[in-house]
């Protein structure tokens, strides 16, 4: 019996970008949860019965930025790996256990980054 697929929470306010990322991750056989903003993401994270193996978030969200969201998420789930997606990736300093992927990214870049982050969990 194979292990259950890893669950990834995708937080992205641009519906088209979110749909594309979710489609790619589902094709890679991940289980995917979606949130359009930080508020929605926090509701998902607060549900302790919902497994989450990785959170991928846009840095620029309408209600709070991705780093603020990551800080709140880490209070609830201290070890959760977090992947930031940003058009300004080279300008972002992130804490341990968090990484940045530059937009636009390829399907291969996304797959490799997600798999490498999940491998260390």
C-alpha cells in the first residue's frame, strides 16, 4: 500500500495563477487545498484535523503579506515547511524551513522545489 499523498496548501490571490499551480500539483499527485487570501489560509491551518505537509504562498496577498501569514501559521504549526512564490524572489530573506521560488517558475522547478522541501520533513 502506498503512502497517502502529501497535502499542500496553496495561498494565491490571483485565481488564474492559483488554478494553474493547483492543477500542476494535482498532476504531480499531491493532495491540494486552496486559499485566496491569508484569512482563508488561516482557517484551513487552524483546523488541526486537516493534515498539511507544505504551504505555498504568494508573498503579495491582499489582507496581509506572505511573511506575516507564515509567522501566524508557524505559531499554529511550528514545523510546517513554507514555500514563498514571488516575482521579487532575490530580495526576500526567509527564516529556516522556508524557501522562495521566483515567479514565473516552470512546472519542473515547482515540482523539484516542492519534492525537495517535502523530502526533509
